């Protein structure tokens, strides 16, 4: 019998009515003769509420207790879906991450899956049971503590379980019917894609398209899990295929640019009049790296006297205050005249494996954005994407401009 993983996100299990609708999707696949493992998220809004309670409890809350709290949202929905399935006459049982177990690192709040023992799930399949698994959770076996996989981590639970049980397919059901050329909530002209290449999906996810957690795409790519993104709001008796994440050779017609992503999770820092001499970049970036702060875009301007330079770079907005403090504490060893920053900035990116073989793709964007009066603060490029940092107020205009420029608008 073929094995299938079906993952349902927060809006798909937001209340009992929706959980019953999820159960009907599961019923269809069971009736088609599959062994099914279902992975569920917490009800939408629940994880935010739980995170808020932790912060209220203590500004510097203990990370392992944070995991104990936030993992509870998925415990509720996995139990509820199992209750509903059993009531429909479908044998099922709920599984918490620790019960399987899903073994992870001890990086509480953003743990990585290290291994999944499929034996318990397989024994359940042999008994004809649907496994209803709480997503997002794992266990650090050595300490016996619960862990969670980072926000959006149920996607990764699903794909990793699919790899562990050698599932034929992993279906990620969400509140949109597939992966679009950009976030359909801000660009109504966005088009649904039938297929997206793993590498592109990886870039889209890491550059802000939260439809899949980045790590889930990595796991799917490494373990060759056939992954679809599709809608849980489709009629369970008439499902649509959604978007397949696939290898490059499975793409028939390749566009130069496949998608546009944006991320508000950026902050800009500029150091003025830094000495233009060897060792300065190290003096700035080593302390930040030691504090685990990821620096992304970096631009250096050589000033007229060639003795000093301005250095601009970005850090995740959540790390902005901490990064500034580190730079201020190290001001003597770095040596700069002033420090300025901005958090009302956004990174807009265009992604496409077609960029490998086309020159001037980014240059067209710079021109189009300048024609709209949008100032570019920083730029980064790589083989299959480029990103620009702009003022947050121009987010939608910039995304729409690039979407149109690269011919992605739906007819
Ligand atoms: P779930 O709760 O099911 O995990 P998420 O909210 O995490 O759902 O992800 C789905 C959302 O991702 C969509 O509602 C959509 O607004 C957003 N999104 C951002 N970029 C894209 C994209 N390129 N294609 C589809 N959805 C996208
Ligand atoms: N409930 C968790 C979150 O909101 C995990 C998930 O939904 O994937 O981040
Ligand atoms: Mg999600």
C-alpha cells in the first residue's frame, strides 16, 4: 500500500468545523487505499497567543519552558482530529513528537530534526490506523525535553516524516491553492504555478514567502520528497493538484524570473567614516557573528579622501537593538564617526533559475524601480536571485512593479 503524508496548517484547523473538513480530505485518501500520516499545526493565532504568554511571564523566558508551552497548540489539534476521525469510523490515533519520537537538537525554539523512528507509525499503519501527528514538536532525547522547530515548523515535520516513512507524496494543505508568483494577498494578479524548482522554492522561502518553512524545502530537496502545496478549502470530493516542488529537469517551460518575494524582517545599520584599512571589516563583523547575528547585505562606499568609508549592512529586525549595542560597545576597536539605522525597510527579491543564463535581469529592475521614484538602499545578487533594500512604504509598489516587469501578471 502506498503511504501519504497530509499536512494541514493553522487556518485549515482553526475550528471544529474546519477540522471536520480536514477529516473529509483524510477520509478520501484512506478510501483510495493509502496509509495516511496527517501532520497538524495549532489553530491559527494559537501559537502567537502562547508566545505572548511566555513573554508576559518573563522578558527573558527560559527557552526550554517556552517549548513546553508553545508545543501545546499542536497537542490540542492532533487530539481533536483523531476524535473526529474515529467518530467518522476511521481508525486513528494522535502522536506527539516525543512519542514517535522525532529526535532533535537542543536548540530550543528552533531545533533541527536529527532523526525519526518510523516503527511506531508503521505498526499503526499495519493496524489500519491513521497517524495524526502534532507538527512543530520534537524531543531532545539526552535531556528528555520537548523542543519546537521554529515558526512554521509543521511544514518541516511533515516533509521529514514523509522522508522517514518513504511516503509516495507529501501534501501541504494551506489557505491558498498552491505556490504563486508572489504573495497573492498583496498582488491580486499573482499566478499560481503548477511547478516550482527546489532551488527556487528554497530562495523564495528564505527571502520571505512564508508559504513553506525554509527547512522543509531543504529536507524535501535532500530526501527527494515529492511535495505538493494545495488548498484545504477545496471540496474534499473534488481536490485540485496544487503546486509540485520538483527538480529542474521536470520543468517544461522555464521563465527567467519565477517569483517575487519580500521580507519586512530587515533592519539597516550604517557606520560613518570607518577607516579604510585592513582589519576593519573583521572588527565589525566578528563580534556580530560571535553573537549569532546574521549579517546579510553589505555595501561599502569609498569616500573622496580614500582614508575613510561608510559601511552599510542589514541584520534581522529582531536583532537590530542587540547589533547596535554590540557596535557601540566595540566602537573603540572599530573606530567610526557615527552610527545610523533604519527599521522601516524591506527587502524585495526576484528569483529564477533562468537568471543563470540571462544577463542584465537585475539592471532592468533598477531602472523600473527608479522610474517609480523608489530609492534603492542596498543590493545583493547571487546566481538565481537578486534583492534590493527599499523603504517599507514602497513594498507593494515595488513588488507589483517587478511582477509586471518580468511578465508574471495573470492575463
Ligand atoms: P499555514 O498556516 O497553512 O502553514 P501560512 O500562513 O504559513 O499557512 O502560509 C500560507 C500563506 O503564505 C498564504 O496565505 C500567503 O499569504 C502566503 N504567501 C506568501 N508568499 C506566497 C507565495 N509566493 N505563494 C503562495 N502563498 C504565499
Ligand atoms: N504553530 C506553529 C507556528 O505557528 C507551527 C506551524 O504552524 O507550522 O509557527
Ligand atoms: Mg505555515
